[in-house]
């Protein structure tokens, strides 16, 4: 989906540039007289360019920005309808209308597929992140034998979903968590980790950050991740520009570990109290980091 929107954005900007800089060439190619007011065509080029920039922005997260994709698809459909209408009335030559209509029709299927994938993704998130599913998920037991639900009835429970141990951002998360641990204890907040590793391997991993005593849940099948609405990210989420910019510093400072299977799984942080999710931080990029000091703590 990301590459479709990147391509559509570049394509729109190309057409915008030619419409603004050379507003008469398409009319000359079609054998029509140049428009008396080329500024109208140039203004249309500006609109096309803005839509192209919208596609590029939406490429960072196509599912979240589906309204931009829908607006782009509808504009292309209505433009084709209008062109065919004016051509049938002999108001515009078929040669010109055919060129413009073809440049729109070619994007119907790709943009439609992006919308379909966004619809499916939304349906999956609703199915997995429903309160009923989350209530069942809170019955999962930590390595200390207690359920998440039991713990949340005593004190506010901060559940930190981790990525893989090879991820430098996961190591950064643990370093930040270790630094904020005293603050969380003063706020009377319990801490729990959910991870996708074998528990023994995670124990050794957490020991390096002096967090091996924190209760944890091993979830290699990602049932808890799904129940809390944490999905697998796109390539943009794990390898986009923001990730590379912050990744170099994080890699140098925190290092990386062995490779693990699901590099696309996204992390998240949830504040749970009496079985209810009161606050959440769902990562849109693996480079995102929550500020523990900003998490609202129930009284």
C-alpha cells in the first residue's frame, strides 16, 4: 500500500509541474487552440499537486489516512465521468479526453485495493481489540503465577509490549523503563512486560537492564498483542526515514541482539486499572518512545 501511494504522489506532482510550467502543451498536442486564460489550467495543476502531496503523506500510514485515498479515488472517477460527458457532447476532443481519462483510470484499481486493505485492517482491529477480547486476554498469567486482571484490581498496571530483542529501540525502551522505575513506584504503578520470546531468553535479556524481577508474560503466538490491537507494521513503520534518523543513535547507544522472526510486530504501552484500559500509547513507528512522566495515573 505504501508504494502505491508513493507512486501516485509522484505521478500527481509530475502532472502538476507540467500543468503549472507548461500550461499549453497538452492543448497543442490535442490540436486545440491554447486557452485564453492559462491560469485556470495552472490552478488545476496546483490542486493536482496538493493531492499528490496528500498521497505522499498518506503513504506513511495508509490505513490511518484512508480518507485521503478515498478523496483521490473519487476525484479520478468523477473526472473521467465529466470528460466522457463533455467528449460525447463534442465540447472537448476525444483525443484530449482519452489521454486525461486514461491517466485517471489506471489508478482506480491500485487506490481501490488500498481502500480495501484499509477496510480489512479496520475490521481486524475491531475484532481483536474489542473489550470482550481484552477482558479475556487479561486472564493471562505472568511468570509469577498471577493474572493481569488480578494485578490491575490492586494497583494501576502498566503493560509494556516489547518488540524483538534484536531491535535497538526495544533496548532503548527498556533503558528508559529502568530509568523511570522509581518514578512509577512512587506513583504506586505496577509494571508488566509482554514479549514474544522464550521466557528464559527474555530473563537474560532483562537482566542486562536490571529488570529481570519485573513480572512478564511470554506471548510467542502474539495473542495478547492482537487482543490489544497491536498489529504488524508496514515497511515504513520499521524502516522509514524517522526510523533511520533515530536508529543510528539508538543502535550505537544500546546495540542490537540476535535476529528473531517477527520484525514487523509493533509495540505499545497500556495503563490498566480494574480491568479497564485507561490510557494507551500505540506505536506508529518503532522509533516512537512514550514519556512515562506524561502517563496519567489513576488516584
